[in-house]
């Protein structure tokens, strides 16, 4: 019986070897073949939501449809560019009234009521021109003569006094002919670009015009170059009054 069993096993083995040689292993339907994932049929390839159907690729709202790109309201439509009200239309540029237009405080004649300018005519603490001295007396009597309250005359914002009715009438008829130059301020100080009061005794008539100085000593300085000092004072008058304070 053992011999027959062994012979049966040997016969079965020969049959299996023959079948394998005739039918290859790949022709058998392996139960793990169709269900085992392989490279070509990997379910994570075509069904992968992050591959061709990735919502962050062509449909990315931040790509071509980025609202901050061509539709940026601060790009071509920037309200601070060509339409900037402080650019070409700047009211403080070409239209500045203090630029191209002349300064109204330059050529304008200052008056006694101008708080930022010295008065055009020098007057003392009593409001009198030439400290109450008769301006016509310099021309008619060749000396300073004190005027009288009786013969007073208001001109150029200042009170002028005269020693006689005749002298007052002459002044009223032509004030510019008898009034001192530079409003009665010191002629030497004017030539140096300053304003100074006067001494009625420091006087001189040059070319028919009356000039006064701060003192007899200062007048000696003025005498050293009368034509030059007059030219310098003329250049400073009357704009020197602007922004100045009247001396006493």
C-alpha cells in the first residue's frame, strides 16, 4: 500500500509540472489581480482632486481674475495722479497772489494809520512836525523860528505850526516846496538805512530843499559828502518806512 501511495504522489507531481509548462502563471485569474492597486490604475491618479481638477490652478480667483490687478482702483484711476488738486491746480503755485503779483506794501505810500509802518512825516510826542518849528522860516528868515498854535495846519497826518499867517499861506499853497525832505527824518540816518529824529537847529537848504539832521555832530558827518548822502537817502526813501517804528 505504501508503494502505491508514493507512486500516486509522483504521478500527480508530474502532471502539475506539465500543466505549468503548458499554461504560464499569468494566465491564471489571481484573486488579488483586479483588486490590487497598480501603477496604471492607481485610484489616486485620475481621481485625485489635487491633480487636473485642482481648484487652485486655472480657476484660482487670485490669478487672472485677481481683483487687485487690472481693476485696481489705485492704478490708472488713481485720484491722486492727474486729478490731484494739489498738482497743476495748486492755488499756491502759479496763482499765488503773493508770487507774480506786486507786493501791495512795496509801492504803496505808508500813512500814519499804518500799524506796520512808520509815519511818512516825523512828529514829536506832541504830534508836531519839526518839533513845532516854522518850515517856511528856514527859507524866508534863514533860521529856525518857533511856530504858533494860532497858525497851525494839518498836512500829511501831522500838525505844522508857523510864525505868521503869511508863512502859513505860503505853505498851504505848496507844501512840498517848504516841507523838509524825507518827512523831516534825519537825512544822515536815511543815507545809512535808518530812521532817526531831528534837531530843528541842525538844518541846511541844498538846491532849494530843506534837510534836517539828528544833531549838530551828525550834521558834520552829513557835510562830508552831501551829494553822496542825498543819493543814498533818496534810494532808501520811502520804502524804509515799511515795517519800521517811528523814533522819538
